[in-house]
C-alpha cells in the first residue's frame, strides 16, 4: 500500500474516498488525538481530504484543516498545532490523474517503516476505534499556515546573514511553481529582498503548463527564461513543493547530484555527515572529503534519507530527485527552504554557473535487464557479491551496492517492473565500463 513516499495511484482505481477514510480512521486509531490535514491543488484533493478528515474524527481525533498548502507547510504545522500526526493529500510529482496520502510526525518526519506497517495492517484488517456520537472529534480550520511557513523561511536565511533584513537584495530569481502549491517560495524570496519573476504560479491540479515533476525536459521554459532575462538563478517545484530543482543564470539545468554537493559543502564542518541514497555521485564524496566530512548511505527514497538524518552528526540529507532536508530545521523535504538556501548560496558565492563548474562530473553508466523472479535474482547476486568483496565494500540495504577504489556499482530490482537495474560510476570512463561489466556478470550468473 505504501511506496517509498506514501500512498499514490490513479484516482478512482487505487486511490478512493474509501481509502482516504480508512487512512484517517487508522491514524486516529493509532492514538492520534489531533490531526492536521491539507492537500495540494489536484482536482480530487478536496474530496479525498474530506474523507480523511471524516475518518479521523470518526475515531475520536480533533482535525485542523489547513486547506490547500504545500507538503512542507503541512509537515511544519503538525508541531505548531501540538498535533500528533499530519495527513497531506497529494501525489507529489505524479501526473494529474493520480493522487495519494502521506503521513507526518510532529518532528516533520514522514511516518517511518514501522508506523506505515501498522497503518496498513489496521486498514487491511479494518481494525478501527470507531466512536459513539459523543466521542467524535472536532473540526477547525486555519487559513495562515502558509504565512507561518514563509516566516520560518525568512527567519532561517536572516539568521545565516546575522540578522540582516534583506540579505538577498540585488538578487533576481525566477520561480516556476508548476501550477502547484509552492507559492510561498516567491513570497519568502521577495521578503528577503530578491526580485522575483514567477512562472506558472496559478494553482491548477490539471498541471496545464508542464508536467508536475521538475525535470530538465519539463522545465525547458524556466531554463530559457532565466537565460534570456536578468535572473541569477531559476527555481522549479513539483505539485506539492517537497521537491526543488534549479537552473543557472545561463539556463543550465543543474543536476540533482550537483545540487546535493552544493548544499552539502555549504553546511558541513569537519566530522559532520551527510545522508544520501546509495546511488549518489562520487562528486558528493569528493566535496565532503575535502572538508573532513563524510557520507552515510541510505535506501533510495526521501523517507529513508529523513530517517538517517536523525542520526548524530548528520547535518544535511538529500537525494538527486530534488528532496533536500536540513534536520535542524525540519525532517520534511522542504522545497521552498531549499530554494531560499540556494539563493543564499548565490548571494554569498556569486555566479551559480561558476559554482556548478567547481563540482566534478563523472561517468555514470546504466543498463536494465528483464528477468523472471527479480527478488530471487537479487538474493543470489547478494550471496555472490558478498563472497567476492570485503564486508566494508558491500551494502545490501537496497539492492546490492559495491564500493571500490575506482567507484561503485549498484544492482537493484525495479519496484514496479520485472527488471533489474544496474548502475556504475567511476572517475574515468574505462573504470566505469569495467565496473558495469562486473555488475552485469554477477547479474547474468544469477539470472
């Protein structure tokens, strides 16, 4: 039921009002006495949010309805309302026919694996703590949750600049909201002194301007606008603004690994750690090693990055899809916060093009193979790889990852297709090809 980032799927098929009602019931039945609920602009969002609220109230929880808000706005609001949980109705970067639900803790962290399993078990077994007429939860609304989020963003950047009121004055930023819920980015940047151009700023759950996912292909209009205008950088969000991607002043769309390296090197000190998935670029290792910091690897998915970000000495976490976490501020991937942090990096360090050029790029090779019994194949690969390499070189938390002096390879089952995906990266093309060949040999032997 739960993927790596909540429940998602086509409305009317996998995602229904009945499912949303059950999620609300399950969250309250797990002991939540106050639940904050919000939604992104999708056409089905209001109906599904109403169902989730009804389910929570039916099992005794008081509900605070935030209306249409970004996911990070909702995640931050759980603590502010002294609530026990948050439910956001969103399919994040998925296309318009989809919707879903994602659950949040007071810390701003998404429900972890154990919590998700308990919710799923309650739904499948229909174990709900339904209340009588005099035990139903109350309902209230809040209209200024986004304003509170903006205030937090502004305070964060001002603190970086020793209290300066308009630290981004003179900076020009283009923000492509993608018809989503992340309009607070433009508000925060403006309050910080930047001159802001907005693109696709009208919330519209059909996503008529571009697909919701902020990829280089989908954000060509943003890249072109930045290149042709006076903007110093461009920012792009997905539908619920938990993701943030960027373009330089020349219109170059910045890779996710490069953004990860830029954010990481800006915040680490000696001894610090950064959490990122197994498939992160060697360039991130290089930037951290140069500063006496290190990388701690996680399973793929921002939920798992957030879980690791609670570890001691982890000062930042992220994945190349555009999810960025500063655990001292929130454990939710906060796209608007990332946008403000990147603008601050440009305000302090100058040209984003020049800063991007400082980050190394290394060959990354990929190949997919269709196999039968993909998980059995992965199990056989794990056995062969652990016999061939030293323990400290092998990580099996998400597929099979092998680290060598030259680079790494990752062999991982697709979550949705009968495929095994293979990636290899090294500091030279020849080494990358050799690592890919080694990985494919393990796959061929196991298949």
